[in-house]
C-alpha cells in the first residue's frame, strides 16, 4: 500500500510539473500527451484556482497543488 501511495503521489507531482512546463512552451492542446496531462491535472488544479484570488498572470495553483499532494501523501503514509 505504501508503494501505491508513493507511486500515485509521484505521478501527480510529475503531471503537475509537466503542465507547468507545457504552459511555457507553445504546444497544441490537440496533442494526445498534452490532453492526458490536462485530463490528470485539471481535477486538482481547477478547484484550487476557483478558491485562490486572482493574481494576474501568475497562476499559483500548481504550487498549492504540489504542497497539498505532499501533505496528503505524508498523512496517508503515516496512517498506513
């Protein structure tokens, strides 16, 4: 169970990091890899974006999501 929690946390962490990198690169959203990254990350980033106040051009939701993933992963690992 610990390995599964670690694996899921790592996959989410990498997906969010990939989404940040993709936001800096002019890549078509029709690309299957880009669509997969958005499909995995939007359920996490969308609700965070709705709660955070607008900061202009800087999107802080990936940073908040990464912190939350680390906290939830740590709590789950302690419970197991």
